[in-house]
C-alpha cells in the first residue's frame, strides 16, 4: 500500500475525501458553468470507491460522496435552512450508498482487475444506477430534480439535441458512462478495450441524435415582454414599480406581458382596485398580462401561488394554481415531526395549498401558453405535458430574491433551456429579481439575460415552432430502460446465487463386490 493508501486507511480521512470528490460535479453547473468538467468530474469519486477494501466501505464512500454532491448543489439554501441543509444532505446522500457498492463490484473485480465483460456491463449498469438515484430524488417531496447531472449541459448544442430525444435523463446517462470509461482508462489499464468502446458508443449516439433527430419547424413568432422590478421591499411598492415598468411597454406591439412569481401580494378578488389597475395596463399596452398572485384566496381556504391572466376587460378567468411546492420553503413535510425547522431557518410558517391540474391559457393573438411557477421548471414531465396539451410557449414565473447573491438565479434560469429543447417549444423564464431569460425551441438563448442587478422590462421576439420531439412523444424512456437494465442485472445475480446454493443431485452409495454398500468385503 502506498503512502496515500495508508493515509486513506483512516475512515474519517477517507470520508472527507469522498465528500470533496462527490462535490466536484457541482462546478459543471452555473455559476461556474464548467460544462466540460462534468465528463470527468466523477472520476476521482469512482477511483476512490474502487479502492475500498470492502463493499461496506464502498457504500460509505458512495454515501459520503452523495452528501457532498447534495450539499454542494444546494449550498445556497444554507441561509434559509441553516443546519437542516446538512440533515437533508445526509438523508439524500444515502441514495448513493448502493451505487458505491455497485462501483466496487464492477470495477474492483475479485483479483483487483475486472474482466472485460464486467467492464462492459459496468458501462450500462452504473449509469442506470445513477439514473435510478435521480428518479428517486426527483420526487417533489424529496426536493425535486434540481441538480440532475444532465442539466449541466444546458448551453451545449449537441446535448440539447439529445434532450429532445430522451430528455435530460439521456444526457445524464451518457455523462456517467463517459466518467466510468475514463475512470477505467485511468485505474484499470488492462481493460482499456471496453472503455474505449464505451467512449466510441457515446460519441456515436450523440452524432446520431445530431444528424437524425427532428428539428423544430418554424411557426412564426410572437413578442413577449418580461417585467423584472428587482429587489423591492413591500408588496405595494413592488406593485407600483411593476406598474411603471409595464406602462413603458405601451406602443411596443407586444402580445403578452409576464410578471414574476409573487408579483402580486394580494388576492385580486379582495383587492378590486389592483385588478382595475392591471386591467388598465392591459388596455394601455394592448396585451394580456400574466401576473402571479401569492396570497390567501377569498373563495377557498389557504394560501396559493397562482398564475392569473388579466386582459383589457378584466380577469379572464384563466388561473393556474402551483401544483408542486418547494419543501420547507412553501410547506413542511410531516410538519408535526419536522416543524422545528422553522426555529432554525426560514422554513414556511404555514403550508401553502397546491393546485390539482396544469392549464393551457389562450392569451389572444392566437397564442396559447403553458404557465409553471418557480421550481416547477425543474420537472421535465410538466413541460412535456403542457406541450402535449397544445401550449405554444412555456412560461415559468420565478423569484429567487432570497438567494440573490448566490448561484441559484443562474442555475434556475438555465433549466429553461433544457425544458425548451425537450419539448420543442420556446420558454420564457420571468423573475422578480433576475435572472430572467428566454430560449427558443432548440434551447438556444433569445436575446440577453436580464441579470440580478436590473430593474427593467424587456421585449423579446420569440420564434414559435411546431412538431413533436421524440421526448414529448415517448416520454421518459431512458428512465424505463435504466430500470430494465437494473432489473435484468438483479435477476441474473439472483439466478446465479440460486444455482450456487441449490443442493447437488443425489448419488446412490457405491456397492461392493459382495453387494453390501456399508460393509465392503462381506
């Protein structure tokens, strides 16, 4: 064992290295946005797990690395959740414990050098295991799919083309496969052939998607304005600034004006004066205005976050109530058990209520839009369903003012590029305080971002598109394929174990020359 190996013999030192190694992929996401680093970021973590002396230690290395990844990915939540962020990181990090055991099983081998067949299997099973983890933690109750590995490729055109075929999940699968192949090239040089074959196969899949995946067909354009008031304390002062910025859009021939999340802090049925002011703005600008109301409703109990459409004749009746709420930020799961989180951070003092169905709104000018609120833009299935329901433009209303000087605003804005590419529909990400952004149906930027230091309104000429992407048509097929791979592998393991433990065939005792099986010679 070398000097570094002796140093790693300490469980605490080894766990610390695993935490740091697990956090490395975070650098591929905004704000660092080192997208290329994603393809090698897992290699140190994989190499460490491979060197684990036992499967149990490999599972611990997986758990520690998962903790590092989750805390690193969500570090900007620390001011809101305080020490609870480490509890969440430890709980979600445990999802990587089985993955750590899988890495050691495939890459360590019984004699320290895995066979070529085992390496080839690793290139399918290990990425499938990673996708299984992303599937589980994408459940809204566990925080949703923020930080899915494939999301780091939001500005890479070939990756966006892959997203149109298999969603962000296909990108994640291929990134992990590349990392496994590189780790094998670095640590198991005797098994280079299957590793190189895996890299070639990844390049072939990407090239095939680039050449043959259908591209969105042009379907005209529309003019959409975003209103970003900036950091302003108090709902009345914020509303006045939004009103001023919207009035500046008069005469600019816009088709729709979008305000950010929580842009109106009062129920419009309770405050008809505010409804009249927005109606007047719609008449003055000649466009419907999509606002977001964060208030206690007058027609039913509870607080809702709702996208509400207002036209020149008043409230149109189109309303979307946010369905997927942010755990701890908008509600506390199992409040009777975890309600203490309000005493150590900025967790929700009262649970908000959630809506029951998605809505496609007709905003005039022949334009249909599908609204989402806040981190709902992280969920690929929501934008896919809106595209299936006829939405021509996807809209996300967001507010990240609590995390203004962190990586969160840019990370959030980047998600819209993936959703646009997956659905083949342009997407508008409109925020209160930045970053606001618009992407075309291929996931490419339209115009410039509106940064966190801006208080302005901006008009975008948004190209529309028609057609159906393979992802919209076939859904989350990479996840289903990954689960099938894992099921086949598990079935094979169980079958081999059953064959090893099954009793051998019964053999009758040998008989002697005198016919006695127990007393030879008689």
